[in-house]
C-alpha cells in the first residue's frame, strides 16, 4: 500500500506501476459473455473485440492473437463464449485490457442444461405457479407492447388487435429483442410500462429465431422482473414450438404475436352481437311477462263478478236466504218435536197423577202433616184430618 500525503505525493509512474502490480495478482480468469464488435484488420496479428454481459449494460474490451480466434472459427454473430484471459495494465498509457489465451464457444447442449437447471430453480421458488398469475383485463385502457424495431411481430399484434377492437390504444416500446442489449432494453421497457397508469396489460413479443436468438427471454433477471410486475403480462415469443422461460412466468402465453393481439382485446363485433342477443332476450322476456299479465287481467275481467258486480251480492244474498230458511225450518221442526214430547209427558203425568183418581170421585185423606191415611186403624177419635177432593178439600174431625 502506498504511503502518500499532501506533503509527500508520489509520481504518476509509481501509481501506475502499483496498479499494474495489484492487477497482476489477479492471474488468469475465465469469463463468460457475448462477443460483439469483433475487429479483424487485414494483415494485423491482433484482434480486438468486446465482451458484453447480457443481463447488464456492461462490457469490457479484450484483445487476442488472430490464431486464438481462428481456432474457434466460424463464430456466429453475438456468440456466447467463455474466455481464459489475463488483465494487462499498460503503465505508460494508464490503460487496461484483457489478453485472451483461449476462447471456447458455449454449446447448445450446455446452454440447454443451464436453462433446465434455472427452470427447476425458479419452479421450486413458485414463480411458475398458476396461483400467482393474474387474469387478463376484459377491455384494457391501453396495451403495452414491447417489440423489436419496425418488426413484423409489432405489426401482427397491432393489426389483429385493431381488427377486433379498432379503438384500442397502444403504448409501444421498440427495443432490441436479440443480442447483448436485449435483456437490458426489454427490462427497462417492462419497468416503464408496468409503472404506466393507463397500461392494463403488457405484451412482450418477437418473431421466431434460433435458439441463441431467443436466449435473452430466458435470462434470470428478466424472468424475475416479469414475475414481480403487477400488470398482467402476455408472452408471445417466437412460434408454438419455442418455449423461453418468460412463457412460464407470464400470466398468459400466446402461441404467436397474432394470437397475442387477439387475446388482449375482445372482438367488438362479437360483443355487439352478444349485446343485441341479450337485448332481444330481455325484450322477449318483458313481452312475455306483459302478455301473461294481460291475459290474467282478461281472465279476471271475464269473470261474472267483473261483468256484473251485483252478482256477488245476489249470490251471497241467495246463500244467506237459504241458510236463514234452513235455520227457520230446523227451529220449527225442533219446536214441533218439543211440543209433541211435552204433550206425551203431560199425558203420562196425568195418567200417573193421583188427580186422575180424584177426578173419578175418589178422595185422599191426609193428616195435618201431609201423611196419607191408608187404614181406619190409623186414626183416633177427635183427630183432625184433611180430605182432598178433585176440586179443593175439606177439614174433618173424627168421632
């Protein structure tokens, strides 16, 4: 560590050499990234290029001998590689560069294995669960669209959406959809649209391409960003057979950009047809109800009581008269029966009464206490007795 102060500064040479000494301790390192800006000058032995980080807007300058590049030729554009490099510090000019000793292209098989490992990791975290996905809005105020610059995918989405709902409004963000800048630009556009107050759904789309072209849409940082968005996301990457990880985390996976345009807005003609059908159904229901009530009223009006309200009084009057006559007949009959029964009882009473005997000339002799004298031996001389005749009675004294 350099010991310096305002009174004892060190010259530039010392600082530059110290930086070189510090960086030399780093030794050789293996770096992974995407090649870009490869410059091979005719007759030159050195090749200059840049190595970019696809998940961040960052790159480093590298150089290597022409033979190192020729050993892995042909390299596709934006090839993903790993490099064995060493930091070189030029003390005289104060510049840093990476000297590459070996370049290896990352094979498709290795990339697939990495993607499968990342897929399993994100699945275990629940990022692909259906329970965390949101339903698409029926009619969004605005549709966010992330697509390539002047791309066919953009035209397919916009044209199909407007064909279904002509007044649909788009917030379009044209970005790089392949290469080193894709992840950074797509992520920035996604953050912007997710924060937009009018955007109710976001479509991320691009046309078909090679496996390497679609790799940005399986980047871990982009997938996690999509999972954290509050606005529903529709993924329309490539064709039906293409399956980047963004498809799994999106709220809806469209098979093509055309399908995405159809999914985010309703078909206006179809909705108008539904409205017309519902209106006709409501009209039929209301008409049937009115007809039903009208028929019911007509039936009420056809009743005799409605044609001649006096009928109700007449009918009730007849019933009352009938009941009254019936009660009179019943009472008279009961009285007659009662009279006959009384007459019978009177006859029986007269038959059994001592009065009938008296009426035939007999009399009844009673003591003063009312006891009946039945034998001459029951009285003595001088007893006061009462003799009851048919009409009245007389008092006698025995001798």
